[in-house]
């Protein structure tokens, strides 16, 4: 079918063709609804109010009005619909929304800053010239899909202004706030020691290594039977002269006074009792001030318990030392607990120091009820009746090994307070450290300095020590040099306590994995 020619370029076209294929011109007029919509968009973009022929929108068959409709649309290019606001109302709404945004922003400014948010500023782009908008609007309205909207309602809401695709973001740095302090958690450094929960410290009286564990021993039990069950420390030394002074050193790391070195014949205070820089108490006497650091006080501070099981023979109880002994306290050279004011003034002589007869009853307790430290001092052997002391020691050790507490991480340490200081087997040698005890006169210098760790004088002699525990290998021997201060340091490390007194000296070495050698 032949159509008409294009009015712009004269090219031929089909009767149903709406756009020229040569120049792209529109062939024929736009539908009334599309033309009206394009005009509204132009008016919204440019702000100009053209005159629109109302007849283009009026139905020819509808009755003619008296002009009142024209009055309603005066000043505006189209009739207002029920849901389209007027320009003034829209402007008022926008201004109200901006005011509300400013108020909310002011109210939440501090909260936003504390939350660490980044401020974003939107920059409104400059609107393009009106001619460019008109040119861009025509192709959009000329899309073929627009034909489908001829039956759309006459009143169409204007689209809201769009936000530009790319919005520049300006980041403003906020004032830096101090970072919260993170609590420092001190972690316990592994020491390589086993989980010992109960220490049974058995302190015999006077006896050198050879007379107790060596070839000169008359006790098969100490010489052969017990060493086959545990580990023998052959180079273990007492630290001073005097049974009481050595046991006080085991509990506090304190050096001797002239009185403690002679087992305190008079029960009196150490005076003046001032503490020196090394942690030693200065003066002479027997009973240490309440401020003196002790192993029992350390255990109390960590909610751990202790007890002293000292055999109270009738002769010792009938002949107490001169002076005033607190009621209920048993003052004897084998009971060092009675020589600390922190213990006797607190009334712990009865509860914490009940005597050896109480041990069997406590060994029947559950592990959590038994004390962490059990200090045991049996009757020392005597030349008149050595067998009695040996039988008592057998009963004590076997009872401990059968107890719940020993099976729950137990350690038995057996040693002597000191070696003999007089007679054929006298021994005043020392090892590891040779401190100049501040309360004793200086020791005479040896003619020839010792080549090894052992000094010929200044100590309590070589006494040896035997360890029985699931954590030590049975039938083993160690030749490492230790002393009473080493044993105190070991007990403190096993229970996570700080070293005190001479046990804190850098030269003092505690027991390590070479001693606790089970399974190694």
C-alpha cells in the first residue's frame, strides 16, 4: 500500500509508518495524553507557564462549561489532581523535611561522634540549561513504548527529582578518642614442675649423710629400703649450726642468730628485730617478729593449709626453755613453729601444731581436707635405742604412702636438720652459697679457697635427702648440690609462691625436671 511522503525530507513512507526512516521526523501529531505529559515535564523543568489549548484536552461530546474550570487552572498549566500538591505545598514540605533533618542531626551529633561514624556530604549538581533539557525530553517521549499510554488517565503525577548516580563523598576526620585500656593478665610461667598437691616434710634430728644413708648407717630401712623406692640426693647440705636454726631456715629462709644456733635455751624475742635489705631480721633472740615472712603465712595467703606434727616426748615437755612460752605452745628445738610471733600470737599452736599423734587421724581425711604442707618431726634416734626411732619412721612413711593425700599428688622429703657438730663425725661444711649471716660473727677465711661448691665451714654439714613420690623414678640418685634453702624454694615454687629470705638468692637452685624424673 502506498503511503504519503515525509513532510521534512520528502522520502516515501508506508501508511502505518509513524517515523521517517531517512530523517527520523514524527509523521503525524502526538496523542493528546503524550503531548500533555511532555508539556508538563517542560513546565516542571523550566518554570515557564505556557498557554495550553484546553480544547486539546476536552472531550468534544462533553457539555461546555462557563469558564469556571479555566479559573481553577489560572496560573498553573494543568488542573490539579487529588494527589498532586501545589508548588507552594511541595516547597513547604521540602523545607519542613530539611528543618526536621537539621534538628535530628543536632540532637544525635554527640552520639554519632561517639559511634565513630564518617560524615558524608552531598553536593547538589548545577541543573543543566533549559534548552538541553527540552532537547533531551523529546526523544524520551518519542519512544515507541509511549504509544501504549494513550489510554492512561489525563492527570499524571510528576516524577520526583532523581539523585545523581555519582555523589562526591567528603570524609571529615573525627577527633581521635583514647583507646580503652586492656587489662594485662599475668600468665603463670611454666616451671616444668609436677602438680604436687601435698608435701610431707619429714625432718630427722642430727645426722650426717654417711650415718643416715651411707655406708656408716646402722639403719637398713634408711640405707637400702627407702632409697630403692625413691631418689637419693647425695649432695644435700644443712645451712648453719643448730637444729632449731636449720628448721627455722626451712620455714622462712632466715639465717641464724646466736640464740637459735644454740637451740634457744631462753625463749625470748629477736631484738632489735629490724629487717635488713636482704630480708633478714637483725638481732639476737629466738622468736621472730610478726612481720617476718614465713612459708606458713604464704600458704595462708593463698588459701592453702599447713600443719606441724611434732613428737612431744615427755622429757621435752617437762623441761621447756626459760622464759614465757604462750599457753598451748610446745617450744622445743624440733618445733620451729613456736618461734614465730605470726603463729603463736594468732593462737595457731593448737590447731596448726597439734602433735605427731594427730597425724594418723588426718591421714584418713579426703585429699581436699588434708593440709598442703605437713611438717613431721619424729623422735630422733638415740644411741641407747636406735631401733625405736626406725620403727616409728616406718610407721609414719607407710601410713603416708597409703593415704588419699599422698596418692593425690604427694611428695615425701626426708632429711636431717644438721650433721653432727661435735665428735668423730663433726661436719660444718656448706654448699651452694656461703652467706655472711648478719647476726653471727664473720667466719675466718680458709687458708685455701674451695675449688668447688662446697666450703669447709659456715654451714651445717652434708646431711643428704630422700624423695618419695609418683613424680620421681624409684632407685635413682642425684649428685646435684642442694641445701635447706633449695628445699624451701622448691616447695614455694610447687605451690606458686614467691621465694623468701635466702631462698630468693639467685645462686639457690630448686629441684627441677632432672629431680622429678619419673617417665623421663
